[in-house]
C-alpha cells in the first residue's frame, strides 16, 4: 500500500484518480478547495486548501502532512479560461499561469519534505502546452501556462534525479469532464486507467518525458 496525494480531487479526473486508487487499496489524500458529495462517499482523507497557487496555503497544507511520507503526488488541479486573440484578458492569463504553472512548481518544492528516494511527482499537463503540436491556435492563456509548466517540470526532473525522485508530465487525452465538455472525449474512467499505467511505469529512466496517456511521447 502506497500513499498518493491528488490535487483537484473533488471532480473530473482528480476524483476518478481518487476512486481508482482507493479501489486498488492505496492510501489517498484528496486535496481540493471544497469537498463534493462524490468525494465524500469515497471515504478518503480530504485536505481542503483555499488556493494552491499561494505560498501561505501550501505551507498550511504541508504542516498538516507533517510526519507522513507521500510516495506519489499527482498535481492535477488546473483551470482553463477560453479566449481568442480578439478577447485577450491579461488578468485571466496571469491567473492561469499562477494556477497551472507556478502553483504546481511551488507545491512540488514544498512536498520534498514529505518525499524520499523512490517517490514520484506527476504533473497533469496538456498537449495544448506543446508548441510543435499547435495547429489550431487560440486558447492563449491555457497554452502559455501549460507550456510554462512543461518547461519548469523538465528542469525539475533533472534537479531531482540525483535524489531518486521520478517526475512525470502527462496529457490525459480528450476527456469528458466539466472543464472540457467534448462530446467525443473518452470517459474519465478510461483516461485515468491509462494514466495510472503511465504512473506505475514511471522511473528514473523515463523521468522528465512528456507523455500522452496512451504512452506516446509528445513533442515539446
């Protein structure tokens, strides 16, 4: 039995992570701003955090985890404010940077006190953070923030390798969630099953690789 910490755990992909991990007997720490009925029914440890992009909130979470070893942290929380070139919103873009890129990096640094050699840090990114793969344009704030996340996490994978901590950068595919209402997307159950396969296979040999949930290596 391992200890998994999952952020953005009250709905969508985060909730499904908690469900599948609990089902296979892992210890789950679900981190979210607000609990949900679905998460409550899973009977996992829930840690409410007001804002994971703020250092004070992160420090408070780490203080509550004192003495606990986290084997795998899945940093899944994120936001997407849709915008095109004619509707740029600077404040929204900055918020997406804070939540999608800077926040996960700050949390990862703080979690070092709860992790040891053999632990894993997993970041939920997006194919939309790939510059080479961008063929449709738009989505400025989201694309920029996920590209920044990818860059930061690649550096993190190098910095943590000597400490024996593996770092994963994962794209879930097109998934039907509240944030992404794609009618042709796959259900969260299928996406998370694939993602957990990638996490289970993550090692120091594959650390820092940008992967699709199906195992395909994605371009930067």
